[in-house]
């Protein structure tokens, strides 16, 4: 990813908050959604996709669950 794309991804305060939430240990999208009470699950999912595409988070599957 280009530096400008990475900065654009990190420019969003909600994405920085999501990074903070999964910085120390893997969390599920539902846990992130519950922590961000003013955001829809769909919005959380989109932010997670942007962060994953930027290489800032990884997704690990455990059965039907995904941990970020």
C-alpha cells in the first residue's frame, strides 16, 4: 500500500479507535461493535475491511468466528 493510502486509512478517527481495541489481543467484530455504541455493525465491518486491506490488522478464522 502506498504511504498516502495508509495515511488516508489512519486519518479516520473511528479506524484508529478500532485499532486501539484490537491492539493487545484479538477481538471479534461483535465485540468491537459493542464497544462503539454509536456505529452500526455494517460500518464496523467496512472499517475492518479498510484496515485489513491496508495491512494494519489480520483476520484469523476460528470456525464461524473471525478475530481481528
